[in-house]
C-alpha cells in the first residue's frame, strides 16, 4: 500500500508539474511578478532559516514555555497531594 501510494503520488506530481496545459484560459496565467517575488522571498528565507537554525526562534519562547511547564508541574503536584489526602 505504501509503495503504491508513493508511486501514485510521483505519477500525479509528474502530470501536474510537467504536464501540458490543456485549457486555453490557463495558458494566459503568468509566473510570479517582481512584486510577488519581493513579498515571497523573505517568507522563503524565514522558513528556511527556521529549518536550518531553529534555536533563534525557540529562544524567544523559552521563558514562556518554562513558566507554563512550572505551572503544569505545580498543578500536578497539587492534584497528587489532593488525591493522596482523599485516599487516606
């Protein structure tokens, strides 16, 4: 099943990306304009940077995540203590 799924995905990819356009109204669609490239390029750079060096983005969230973890641990300890008191 996995091999057939991969083969079908590659077949569809080839037809979509490299296939000939059959509808006339699609033949007039242009590639990205310079304005769209200016908007799109920084987004691509940021996404690639997040993939290559994620620490620069994760450091920003470190303090708030640490606070959240502390809150969860405190709540778990309180719940365990309450359950222990209820059992006795």
